[in-house]
C-alpha cells in the first residue's frame, strides 16, 4: 500500500463527520464521473518509516490533529468531493484515505464512502485513494465546485481480503476465549470518530475510567480503575508491549489503526496498525493466547 507524502508530518484529515453528507452517489448515467484505472505517478511518493496506513513515527510531537470539520467546503472554494466504492460490489468503502500528492491535506471516507478535499486550488490534481485490502488507486481529478461528485472505484485484493477475514476471525476467537470483559473497535468506528489519538478514543468511547497514578516512579502518569483498584494499563501495539504505556497511546493517531481491543475497561489495551494487519493477512497470522 502506498502512503501519503511528508517525511515527518501527518496529513491534515478533513471532512470526517457523522452528519449525513450533502451529496449522494450518482450513477454514470446521471453524469457522475467514474474513475477506475490508475494513472502513472509523475512524482515518487515519499515512503515513511513507521508501520501504518499513514506511516508516521510514534513520537508524533509535530503531527496536526484531525480536523472535525463539517461535510461542506465554502461555496466558491475549489474542492474535490466524491465517493469511494468497491469496484466489484459497488458498495461504499468507509475508512479509505484519500489525498492529493502535492498537499498535506487528506480525507477519510465516511460510512457512505464520501470524501471531501477543500481549498485544493483550481485545475487538475492527482488524487490517491488507499484502503487495506484494496489496490491503491491514483487518478486525475478536476477541482471545480460546479462538477458532479467523482466516483473512485477501488479494485479489491482477494488474497489480502481473504486473509483479513481469516485473521480477524482468529482474533475474535481469542477474545471469546478470555474470561474478562472486552470491547473491540475497528477501522470504520475509528475513522468516524472525532478523537485524534488512541488514548482519547479509549478514554471517551471504551468505558475506561482514567486517573493519575499514585506513584511518581511510574513510567506513565495515567492509570485506570480496574475492579476497585487503580492499576497501570498494559498496552500493546501490533502484539508488542509499549514501554511508554499510556503516554505512547496519547501520541498514536486513530487514523493509523485498523483495530483496538480494550480489556477490563482499559487495564489491558491492544492496538493494531493497518500495516501490521496487512502483513498478518498475507501470512495468515495465528495470534498467541492471552492470559489474565
């Protein structure tokens, strides 16, 4: 999967909203533009080091936050609006990342597949769409407020999609095998949320009750309530422990993540990046059992 440009900064995500979009998908017969064939890329994408869809370092001190903007641009502002759909089933794809090669701006598609790129400048732009389990799509799109929404048709990768189904089923069986409460949030829920970091998401959406730890020797200053006790959360990223604990979760953007598992109301948290899940799908990963 190809990645957005920028060596150390996260694309500014816009147009992420739970409101109903102002546009609806159009059929080609109604005048909507349909894009399916990838175009050559005139400038090479700058691949980043970290393992995720947006591929940023975990120490994101300079990363911009996700902009919780409305689903519309200014009326006279050059923009690109459209829908990302599965080329095989014609169903909308939520959680796809859409960006312009020459801009730090990006958009995550909503549950109906809608994306919106505001203030992109007039003329034609090379637009890239990426989603785990699908071939990356690059097309030339004209930014014009008077033009109908564009339809980006992404071709599925059957091997990765089949592997994802197998691996996610194995993760689900592992969750069912433990005798503690667990909540799971996948990429669609993460993409729709207005929370920039994984820590914010867990704190506000997963039922965790966070408090300051009682000792100054703790690696992290944040603890959680677990069955009447204050405990330091055990946090894992891509099946490896995060030694920085909650502090590292604070600097981990939700846009990087395919899934978060929250056990015992935050006492044990496991997060998985898009890149890890892509590798897991190809290798048919069998996760190790968990013991509590």
